[in-house]
DNA sequence: CGTGTGTATCGGCATTCGCTTATATAAGGT
DNA sequence: ACCTTATATAAGCGAATGCCGATACACACG
């Protein structure tokens, strides 16, 4: 399953947002998502499974709870794909790199 | 239709790649995609439609041809969404900004 | 004009996906 | 041991999606 397929679902995107700032238990995630999307616990669990199995989330059991956290690698894939289009809205990305290099060069020369 | 839904399809992603470096006619795109994915002309046309209708591509008729080009706004949406996760793989993004600012400051002081 | 070429649309079908209810597993507390 | 809480899995169903063949539309050129 490709990264974009996983992110194609709004519930899964929301879950990632919810765990973006640190671990959350499946229960916490479920509570929020249930409220926002009106779907059942199994539905949320299935989405968590997709995120797990596709490398978007890691799980750590603590007692009877399961704490989910973001695994950035898969998301980074998306970022990499976007790279080739980024010049459209940051036309001066190269200029940015140049800027940095120039800053370094100038400091070196001092 | 959300941006990620559109990008969920590999054919549509490929089409965007194909028009990333400049306009391509529907025919050119179709030829490549047909070869790579083994799908029919109507199938490609439908994907082009989705890209069009969701703001990922613009069309410009030239005679009987239709030239497609990337419209970055929709893609940028995806980029914006990724923003909140980017710190995971570029922990020093702030440092980058600092770097640039420092370069500017130093040049100003010369 | 009529014929060909490029592209889009239509109708229908098969598959996929997400949801639900019901149930299983597993750990904790009493 | 039993019951509860937390989470996952199973089975089945309806909707959405993507594809195809057929067809329509539109422009170009003889």
C-alpha cells in the first residue's frame, strides 16, 4: 500500500495529527475520532491497523493500553515525492540554498 | 475531494510527474501512461479529469490538442499538511532559518 | 463537406474500501 | 476465579472507484 493511499483517508490523517505531538493511547484516539467522525471503535482500530502496517505509526503496549506514536519515515516518503513540485511555490529554493552557502562562505572568509 | 484522495492513485501521481517539467498534451501523457500501466485512453482521460476538477492541472486547448500543466496550489495544500510532521526528519529547520538570517545580518554589517 | 485524429463522456461491471455488529484476546482489579 | 476494561479481529454489506468498450464531440485538412 502506497503512502498516499494511507493518507487518502481523512480519519487516518486525523489520527496522525492526534499523535503528532506525542504518544496517545488507542482509547484516547478513538474517543476523539468517534466524536469527530461518528464512527465505531472497531472502525478506528482498523485505521490504526492500517497506519501500523504501513509504517506510519508504532505501538507500545503499556498494561492493557496501546500507545501509538508517529513513525516519520513513511510520511517523509510523501515529502520526498513532493520535492519535485516544490519549486512551484518556493521558486527560490535554490536561491535559499545559495543563500546559505553564501552565508557560510562569507563567514569563512572573515 | 481532498488533495490526498486525488494523489492516492498511482496513475494520477505519474501524470503529475509527467507534466511537472512543462505542458504535455493529453495524447503524450496517455501514450506514456498506457505503456506503463496498461490502461486505456478513456481511463487516462478520466484521471486527467479528476486532476482538472480538483485543481491539480490546468488545460489549454491548442487546435485539437489539450495541453495540461501543473497547478501547484492543490499540491501545496499537501505540503502545508505535512508541515507539522516535518520536524521529525528536519529537526533543525529552525536552525536553517537562523542560518539564513545570520547570513543576511552578517552581509548587512559589512 | 467528409474523413481522420485527438480527446472526452457514457453505461456497465468488478473490485476495493470503510463501516457495522458481533466476538475474541488480554490484562487488571476484586 | 470472575468481571471489567482496553483493544483487536471476523464476517458481511453497501458505496465508491477504476476500468473497459462504445460512442460522441470538435477541430483540421484534403
